């Protein structure tokens, strides 16, 4: 509650995100997922080359390249 008593506490974290993703770009033009992944891989590769110690960029690059190669990046991962 704020000091004036008009507002309650801030809301908690948002609920679960929807599983589906609408692939629309500016102007409602459809997105080419393959081209987007390839562009992402190029940006991640440049980021990794610029900062080889950035493990997050390296991991995302690896995962993106696996998807582009048709591999399942989560194969062999047992969360249970």
C-alpha cells in the first residue's frame, strides 16, 4: 500500500507465458524462421568473436547452430 492508501502492493510475477509464439514482424509480414535463425547465428558469432569470454553468447551460439543443423539442443537432457 502506498503512503496515501490508494494503491495496493505491486503485482507478483506474471503467470506462465503462452506456449505459442506469433511470428509476425513489423507491418504484420510473416517471418522466415530459417532466415531469422541464420541472422541470429551471425550476430551471436560476431559477439562471441568480439568477446570470447562471454559464455552466454557462446552457449546461445552453440544452441542456435544445433537448431540450424537439425539437432535437438535438449537431446539427452533429463530434467527429472
